[in-house]
């Protein structure tokens, strides 16, 4: 009854209002008489005098207070909670830093913690295991190579060895791989021994100890052009792009393996800020503490400004660590049955992504300039509307001023509180829209939407374009635990998909003069995967017959003919079709559809009655994850399901949602990657001028010469390869179209 008690009396410490005028004794007496808050309000008209008046007047505040206090146990948490753990601090380093800032007492306690070993004991078990390798200072046998003859001899040795393998790493003057100058590179074909070849040193072209870039590329080409050679890289996409920007314009014929991708594939949701970084892996997997970049490169300088004596051990060490990591990972990939996925999918996708990044996509800056003018008008008008509504001007972007307007002047009931006062974030404003008829919260949301479009896309995208007006996004192969690709600079996945604003942004991505864009998009691929994995007859039939799966679902659930399905019926069915993959609760479904929780629960029950095999699939997938500790995609991609055995119900439920979602979303990612490989291979084999540019969600974007015959050939080839990328119980279908800009599609 504590919840109902606090709902009546409030809690000033947590800004819970309660019912005005109701104190401790009155609240306790009311609860004793009527049993609960609901009981009190069921008999509110019977309560006499001033107390009755206060209770009746404070009903909204009482139930709002209850909502504020109630502990929620139905919130979907799909993130491993251990990823929020901060116990893995380097206490010795923290002690030094704190001492430097004069925090002597705190520094002393951190130093003592480091010495006693309490820091290690407080780490998660996975991290403790990862750090079990004793850490020692690396003592490699490294040397610089400063003549082409020496370099040629080393290349001869690699080509003449039985394994024909070497680790390779580049050093550059910039992190922009498409424009960076090659400063040097390193090679290693034996643990503990490596060489560094300087291309740029202080003094530029007058430096005496460098090997000419052209000579370096010529010698490296002997490795890159040899099908029997294996080059081991860490973040190989970066190195390939650097080579492309510095004179090696071909596609390598050698086999590329990437230890960063291998580390990710083996542990796709590893905790930590940079769990796949070379320095971190060197420490945790090899037990080697290496040279850090900041130790040799002064602030504001690049590695091109560093003398050879300092740079060659650093560069050579990177190749050495990469070589040693590969000796570990290659065995682990085999042991965990991930070798096929690594070699035949991830390592085939890697050079394709490098090519896509180099090409980029054309950006029509004028389209964005026009939209910017339009947005500025909308923003100005919305500002004027807000000021007219409030009766005065204020800084709409200031949370503090907005708090005063919403909760002070307009007396709206606030939601959550932050250190700086009542929150005015999006979720709070959306809740205010639902709870009140006041138009201001929605006006603020509209204003924010316009300003976000302006700052995130309209103003930023032109700054990312190169001199030929092409934007080169960076695809992240190791950015998700499910295997899906993500992107940054710009983040294409975050461009709104279904509204007009998103289309306006996408319409600025255009075909260059003389070309068209082709969009090929898998239709409902995750539902297709669910049908395949579950084998549910009703769901499979909908896809096999090629009907509207959401309408078919609605018809089965409501027991009507497909033609009798209304818009709302289909909307309900669509929400459940997609929600079931993410473990959507009745509470969440009720909120999304605007129905009661009871109705939502009944709808979910009807869904699982209709698709009984889907329910069985979910149960068996959770059982398998509980037994094996991981979930697996159709192509063998694995994800450890942490918390599946937890005694904490919320943690366990979150783990179960991940266990079910992983084989669905991960298999969809596998299919898209397989399609990319098959399409690119076919384009190369036919010497097609069609170029793959983007991969966003389940969509591939291509650029094709504006020639009707070439366009038709491309449409047939792309559709054929994508729809036959894998064989499932149900057909894969692709929506394919061509146009002059990305916004024309769908």
C-alpha cells in the first residue's frame, strides 16, 4: 500500500504532488477504510466534508502521482546491462590523472584499489576472463626499411614462403582514408618481428630515409595482385581505401583477412568503448602493452611529423600485433564454426564496402538550399505561433525557459525531473500532448522537428560533399551485434523513412548527369525470415501466394474475408506482425494502437492462435539460447545471450527478446550481405558499368548509365541475384525501380 499512500500524500523529495491537503493521518485512515486508491475513488462521493472535497478535486493529481512513483517492470530493455558497468576503470592510470589535478586524497584511494586487486574483482566475469592474459611490455624485434631493394627482398621472402602470408598496416597523416597521404606501412610474417617502410618523414621530399611512394605501391602490388597471398589487416577497409587514394586503383586479387572483423564476429557485442581496437585486443588477447599514438605524436601534429626512430617501432608493432591476433582468431573461427561466414561473407563484403565508400553518391546542394529556405520559413512561422500562444517571446531552445513557460505559466503537470529542473524532452512533450488539450507541447515538438532537420541534414550534408559534390558515407561492418551494417558521416539509417521530410532529404541524393539511380529493396524481409524459421503454414502461405501479409493476418485474426479487412484492422495486424519479433508486450501494443491493455492482450493471444508455429518458434529459440548460451542465424552467425539465466526477471526478459530477435534480424542481415556479394560478382563478371553505391536497411542503391538497354539489363540482373541470394521456405521478393533521385522511390 506504500504506492497508494504516497499517491495521496506526495513526496516533496521527488516532486510528487499527491492530493493537496491530504496528510499522513488522513491518508492512512482513508486506506484503512477503503483498502486502496482505487477503492477510495470508487467511493469518493461518499466521503464527507473538506476531506471529501480535497479527494474529489485531487483525483488527477493522485493518479498522476501514482504513475510517477510506480516501478515499471514492463519496459523493453534490449541492451546488456553489463555494458553500462563502469567498474573496468584503469585505477592506476586514474590515480595519476587525479594526482595531476590536485585531488590527492581520491588519487590515493584509487592507487590503493589498483594495488589490492579490488578493481579486477569488481569487473564483469566476461571482462575478467578477457583480461586474464598477464600484461607485459611488448619487446618486438623491429627495424626500418629505407631502400626499395630491401623492400623487394622482403616481398620476395613473403612470396617464397610456404604460407605466403603477411600482416600489413598503413600509417597516414589523416583519418580520412579517401584523401589521406600514405606516411608509411609495416609488414610482419613472423611473431615478434616486423619492418616499417617510411614514405613520408619530416622534411618531406627532401627526407633521406624514405622509399618513394610509387616504388612502394609497385612492390606492394606484387602481394596485392597475387591470388595465393593472404594479407592480414586490422580495419582493412581503411587500409584498402588508403592504397586506393595513393596509387593502387585495382581490386586486390589476394585474400584479405581482417582481425578487427574477426574479433567482432567472435564476440559481436563485446563490452567496452573500443573492444575491437588493436591496442585493446593486444592487451586482452596477447597480454602485450604496446606503444600508444599519443606517446610519439605531439598534440596538433600528425605521424608525418615524427622522426623515423620514433615512428618505426610504433608502425611495426601494429603489424606484429595483427599477425599474432590472426594466429589466435583463425583457430577460434574454426572451433566455433564461424570460418565459412568469416571468409565467404564478411571478407567478401569488406572490399565491396571500400568500393562503395570511394564512389560515394552525388548530392544536389541546390535541392537542400531550397529546402533550407522553406524550413527557415516554417521555423519562423512556428516561432511566431508559439510566441502568439504564450503571449511573449522566449528562447524556445532553452530547457530552463521552456520549463517556466510550460510548468510555471501554463501550470501543466510536469513529468520527470533532471538536475536542471523538470524535463522538457521529447517523451515528456509527447505525454503532455496525450494528457492535455494545450496546443503548446505539440507546437514545440513541431519546432524541434524542423530545427533538427535543418541542423542534422540540410546544413550538414553539403559540408560532407567533396569537390565533385559526392558524399562518401562510412559503412561500419562491426557496428551492430546482429550483423547489420550501419553508417556514419552521414548516418543514412537515421534519415526519416516514412514522412515527407525524409523524402525531401533523400531527394537531394541524386544521379549524376547521364545516369539514373536504381533502388532494390527487399519486401518485408524480417517477416519472410520469421516465416522461414517458424515454418508456420499460415504465415508461409501468405508469402507464397504473394498477398498482402498484413491484410492476410488481419483476415485470419478477425475471421473475415480479406476484402472485408478495414484500414484499422490491417494497421493492428501490421503492428503485431512486426512487434512480435521484438517481444512487444500488451502494454506497448496498447500504447501504440491506442487501445486498452486488455484488448491488446487479447489481440496478441489471437495472433498466436492464428500463427501457432510462430509461438512455438519463439519458445524453442529461447530454450535453445538458455541451453547453449547463444542465438544463431541461418548462416551460423552467433550472438551470446547474456542474462538468459538471470534470476532477475527484467534482465531475463530482455535477454529473451534479444534471443528471439537475433536470428530474425541477423538472418536478414546475412541475406542482404549475400545479395551484395552475388550482385557485385555478377556486375564484375559482365563488366557492367553499374555501380553499387549505398546499402541502407534492406535496400541497395545503384548508379547506372541512362541507357534503356543497360537499365533493363541491370534491373533483371539485380532482381535475379537478390531474390535468389538464399533459398528459403518462402520466396524472397524485391521491389526495384529507377529514378533521378533517392526520394522518388517507395
